[in-house]
C-alpha cells in the first residue's frame, strides 16, 4: 500500500510538501465500474498486509472508553434532535450499560493499526503501481491501535454508498481466510464494531447539521440506520438492540 511521501516540511510554519497521489478515487472508479469487486479485493488485501505489520509504539490504544465515548455521540446529538430535549440520565446510563455488556463479550485482539476512516472516499487508485501498492491511503492521521475488524467495517459499511450484501460477505470471507482469524469471533466483533461505528456516525452527521449547518449529511443517515439495524441482528448485541427497541423504536 502507498501513503503519500513527505517531500519536505516546515514544522514551525506548519507546512508540509507531500506526494500527489492523483485524482483516481476509489468511490469515483467504483461508481463507473461494471465490476466493483476487484477494487474491494485490493482494499481488503491492503488491510491484511497492514495487520501483519508491527504496530507503532507511539499510537494510542482504541480502547473501550474511546469506543463508548464515540457511541455516545448518538445520544448526545441524535436524541435531542429527535426529541427536542436531552436524554434523561436513566436513558443515558442504560445506553452505556448496554454497550458495556456488549464490549465485555467481545475479544478485541489481536491489536493492529486501525486507520479509522478506511473507506472508498479515502482510497486512491494508483495505476502505475502493482499489488497492494496500487492503493493510496488518505486521512489516516487519527490512527490508533485496536481491533482488526474496525477498518473492515469502515470499508464495507460505507455511509456514502451502498455495498451489496453479497459483496460484503465475499470480502469478509476474504479477510477471514487471508488473516487466519476465526470466523465466528471475527463476525461477532465485526457487527459489534459496526453498530458502535454507525451509532457514532449518526451522531456526527446530526452534529454536522445542528451545529455546523451542513444539512446535506441528513441524506446519508437513513443508509447508516439500515446498516445499524443489520448489525443489531447479531445476538451479542441484544442489550443494545433492547435499548433501541424501548427508546428509539
């Protein structure tokens, strides 16, 4: 895989001159392609390669406290927008308790480098390179050390475009086979992190609308809700599903 090469920098002035990876974004190419599968295969292979590499010692952990804080964005922003008032403390506490119960049943190992925004809008296609080097990476400055399923979810549960369930299943299967992980454990973690991430995104998109006046993000929320509903079918997520059934049916 290919990250932009830093050519020179001036840290005092806050400038960086880096390699231009061109304008061939995955999302544009996939939208024009009759067969999107080769692009997703290459993107999955990048994650397999990345997850085999040692994690940088200076990256902070993507731990349960951060995951819960991110999931809370739904109750911080979506709940008030839906109900015209803040969530009562009882609803907030039961939401956090539900997530804590789910996280207690998930094995987040092994710990790998998690880019966090690994999706088609942040991937470039470099036609002059081969293999996984043909995939250029953008927007990885918020990387942490965490579970490998997170970036797989980020790629396949895309808030900006529909990815067919058939393709999702193929790519999950590809990752499992190439990373020598256990299917049942990986899928459980995949859905738990998918639900957590989609709750976060619903909260972020609502915040972008309410706080920043960017109402175009509202158009994306129904897709994210559909993805969340799929995640919540995972039996391990029963506590969170029960919370939604009671508070936001």
